[in-house]
C-alpha cells in the first residue's frame, strides 16, 4: 500500500512564499515521477509542475519563474517552492506519485494554500 502525504500549506500574503512537501511511503515500490496539482474552488484540478526520476521538470505557464519543483529520491519526497505568490494561486494542492512499475498513480489528500491580497 502506497501512502502519499502533503504538508506545508497555509495562509500567506500576496508576494509571500511557501514550501510544500510530499512524502511517499510503502513497501517495494519505486517512483518514476512526482507531480503537484492544484484545485481552486469551482475549478478543475490542474497540473502545476512535475518531475521525473531523471530530474526533468515541467511547469504550468502560470507558475513558471515563481515555483520550483524538486525531489529527494532517497527519501521519496518531492518539494514545491512557491515564491511571489498571488491570490490566484489559492487552492488545494495535491501530490501525485507515479510508480515505476505499471505507472500507477497515487494521490495525497491535499494541503490548502491561501494567498491573501
């Protein structure tokens, strides 16, 4: 059983920073890719950033230059450093883990990020 736990969300003012963490645990699995998604009230879940095991990254246009995704393969942990936050970054941030075997996806419960103006 793979578990995914996000942390680091909270309330921050416009222009502030937050660092989210995503920790995966479970026996006998390896991770191919890790990704962060977000869902604002009344909107669909959207990809924010992802990173493969080789460190190849991909970002949504809305966060390029402000957010940085990274990972620690030994700890099975991903991070999302968010700088210059804007009110439109508000939402629940979810972490998705894609396993190396069969590319199965596992989701966390999400962490709330609120940016006040």
